[in-house]
C-alpha cells in the first residue's frame, strides 16, 4: 500500500478524484445529534442519509447535524473532508 498525498478537499467527489477512485469507493462520515446522543453515520459517498430510518433506529423524533461549536469539540470544521479509507 502506498500513501497518496494531495491538496485538501471539501467534497467527497473532490476526494475521490484526487485519489483517482470512483465515488462509490469513497466513504463519508456524517456527525449527527439524535436526541441526547452524538452519532456518526458512515456510508458510501454516493449514498444519502435517510433521517426517518435513523429516527426509527434510535426511537427518536429529534435529529440534526452537529453545530459548529459541537464539531469544534472534535477539532473539526463544518465542512471538512478527511480521506481515511
């Protein structure tokens, strides 16, 4: 395995292009607040999150993205793409 160095990217599509892979091979993580829990959802970059399924899974009516302040607790910014896969 070799490490591919590239400029910072914002979108999953940019990350996939920089790594010369299909968007279906790129992964994304979305950080959510579901009721009182902080939840990370990992999925293919080409897929969408279905909030109804997440609400059902956690038996919650309340779901939202983490705020900028909550993301700062993890040293993250609102839009940040980090290639780990």
